[in-house]
C-alpha cells in the first residue's frame, strides 16, 4: 500500500484526557473520554474524507452523551437505535438516546478501594464484557464482568490490575484480555453457548509499555495500543509481533478497525498524568492498513428489552 499507508495522522481538533473505547458502528466511530464521562462520535462529513492524507481535519467530535461518572466503554444495543450498553461508574447500565442511565448492576459499589469500570465490548454471541480497576491501579483490585442477554451481571475473573479489552475472535471462541499494568495479553477459550471461560494462556508479553485497547482483524491478527511507548503493535494469530506503528503521542489507549472497507485503523490517545503534553497527546489518529477488521458486535438483550 502507499499514499500514507500505516502512517498515523491526527483527524480532529479534540485532545482527550483519557480517550479510549473506540468502535466503528453504524457508519461512524464512537469513543469515550473516560474520566469526563463523555460519549463522542465522529461527524459523518469527516468520515467521508480520505484517511491517511497527511492533513489533520480541524473539525471537532460530537458529544453524544455525558454522564456524571466515568464512562469506560459502550456497545450498541441491537434493536434499540440510539441505546448503548455501557461500562460506567461502578457498574453496567443501559444508556438511552436522551442520556439517561438504566442501571443493571453496580458490583464495584462495595469494592475495598475506590474502583471504576474500564474497557469493554460485546461478543459475537450478544453478551457484554467489561473490566474494572482501582482509580490508583492497586495491584489485583480489578475484575472482569460478563453481562448476559437476560441482563445478569457476573464477575468472571478477579485479581486483575488494569484490564483492557476484552476482544474476541470472529467465531467468539477466543477472548483476548490485556492486563496492562503487568504488560501481558492473555487468551481464554470461551464457550459461545454459555459464556464460560477456560484457563488462560499467554498470547504476548511486552518488554516496554503497556498493552491497552485492542482489535482483531479478519486474518486473526491482534492490534493493540501500547501505552507509554507511543506505538501500536500488530501481532499475528500465533502471537508473534508483525508490525510496529510509531505514533506522535506518548499514550495511545484504544484502537479499532473501520471505515467503509474496514481498513482504516482508528487510534485514541490520552494526556492524563503528563506535566507537559505535546501538541498531539490526546488526539485521535487514523492510518490505512491492509487487512480489514471484524464487524462491531452488539449487545442483544433477550426479547429486545
């Protein structure tokens, strides 16, 4: 490929404190600024512009909703346009088109240390998965939760520190989960019928930086933002490092594959904790890649409710 292939360029004027949870859905990207509790989307006219042309677009992201609690990630709810299932505050809620929240559970209300929800996604079977972490990243204080189609929220893993992802293989039988503070990405077998997890295996261990948000492509490759290293990695399906994309931002936090052909890589970043952020820290970037991504899965509640 040429014409800016694999060269990340900034696309909007926004600089996000903690930009993560980027997803391609319904012909647009959505993403969150976690601590600000904001759900954002890209204007349709910007999405029609060619990515990777080397010229930043100075328009701004649209605010879809704003919560009074941190917003870790969302997934669309099937059959309910404008409604999202969200990892927010201390639990899981349905976020309406008018910005109201219908809480399914707040399992971290009783946590021993102040804790918030972090990254999350829907799986191909229609469940929603999301992790939690302590605000000050206390070792082992994080968990992973599964929201089943009947709305039941279950803690399925504990002892994590900063969980990111999860993301799933195309058939939903493998889950990838990053424990960012420990620099490791693990895989877990998944029973698509029940959502039960098998034992973990190490997929990749990073020598520097922390694996953060992730995305799986159509060849089974895994993309991950590498926090603290100013880079995005692609791993082959066997876990070997395939490609490193340098980024002009120190703290890349989230990735997804989208666009009309699925071959635009969207990358979020953050300026949180930086005493002197650079001009592109907190920006959202795009790059053109060769292998398209998978379709974004929806949460599919039973009986459409």
